[in-house]
C-alpha cells in the first residue's frame, strides 16, 4: 500500500513559510514551474513547499529565496509575519 499523502501542513510554521513563498511567487508573476526552473528544483516540490507539507532543507530554501530575488532571511521574516498574523488572528 502506498504511503498516505499528508493533506495538512506539517506545522503552522510550515504553512506560513508556504504562504510566504506562494505570495512572493505570485507577486513576481511566476508560475510554480518557472520558480522551480529558477530554483533548480522539481516543480512538484514547489507545490509541496507552498502547501506546507514538506520539510525543506536549508539548501532548498536558499535556492527558492534566491529564485524569488530575496535573501533567505527575508523569506523567513515574511513567514514569521504570516505566522504571527494567524496566531493573533
């Protein structure tokens, strides 16, 4: 039997990171495929990151941030802000 797919984000922090990636990608008017090409990762992996269901490595985050023309710290700061917004509601 194949492994069950994780439908929910791994954590609220993963969900916030995914939302930060999605919002930034859309602002840059990039498709998931275009972001994947720029970041030199698989397009499927972009979807996994945006849903918050994956646990990206530092290298993957660095590549995604660079592809979005951000520093990794800027990306995580955006994610922290989104996480705080959700927590404080």
